[in-house]
């Protein structure tokens, strides 16, 4: 079972961090956000990833090209250039890096990655900018049980601000960021059948518009309701919040 991760966007709303690197490479607790996303899947035994590159994709290539070296004890013979790995502290991941174009839209990136999953019965797909304690094994089971082409994880994000009820200028009720008041939104963790490729026209296809809208209209899109932790990384405030949480004994996206 493979996981496609969309990692090619510019992250313009967090440009202070993304001028020199792709958004998924912004660090949370000393490791790229991309590493945390991959760890969510890996904890359930899913270790194969297809990362869709675009904006500054070479940064991600260089990260994985040097991953073993940076996470191992090594002896280097400077005279011969030989490197001996003693103790590798790496994950059992197989990572395919696919250049999907700097300007390609989300659906177009999935389309370019389809040759790597077209022989499978289903695959995971997610964005490179959000974390949640999604039980992806249960998500996959849910998908296979309903039989439709696509499953979207639906989440209820906490509102960023408290809500007010007013009578004239009098505040009659105040609720500080009550999650129950939030509606369901796209949480970004999908299971898809390779047949969704028929909904992906070209590089300009935006996954969240035509494909998802058409899948919903044709009753081929199901919602897996996730009521646990979920948080996107859209702003510096989000980055700082996730970075703070990463310092806990068990970060909430791994709880």
C-alpha cells in the first residue's frame, strides 16, 4: 500500500519559512513536517511513499539523498572516499520522488504520480501541510468496506476565535473556540482507487474542485469522520503551535 504526498506547493502564506525550502520541509521539533506526516503512516505499517515535488523540489531530494548519512554512525576514509555505515537509525521507508512541475495543480500532481500506483487496488493520498492522529489502518478498512472510489477524512477544526451571540450591543453568550460549533471540512487524508485517474485531466486540474465535486455528485465520495487531533500548518502561528506540541512526551498526532 503506497502513500502519495503532495509536496510541491509554494506555501505563500508562510513565506517567511518557504523562501528557501518547500512548505513540507519546514521543521517541527527539529524535523521536517514531511517526516512527521510519513511517520503517521509508518506507525501503522505503511512504509512506501511517492512524494510529488514541485517548488524547490531539489531540497527534498537532497534531504533523502543524505538521510542515511545524517542518521547513522559512520567511518569515513578521507584518503579513499570510502564510507562505512556502523549503526543506521533510519526508518524502513521506500521513497519515490517524482518531479510533478513547479506550476502543476494538486490534481495534476496526483495524475503524474498515478503510474506508481495504477497496479494497486487502492492508495493513500495526503497533503504535505497537516498533521492528525488519523488511524490510517481504520481509514483503509472503512474505504474497502464501502466500495466507492474515494474516501476523504472529515475533521472538525477548532475555530480560531471565540463565538459571540449578540442582542444589540449586548453579548448574551460567549464560547471560546468550541470545536462542536465547527462544521466538517476536508482533513486531507484520503484513500483512493486508481480509477480516480479518469477525473484527472491535465496539470491544471485542481483536485478540490472538479474531481472531488464530480465524485461527490456521482456518489463515489465517502467521509471518514475523525474526531481526534488535527491541525494544518498554514501560518507561522500554526508552525509555532505544532513546534510547541512536538516537545511533549507524545505529540498529539502520534497519540
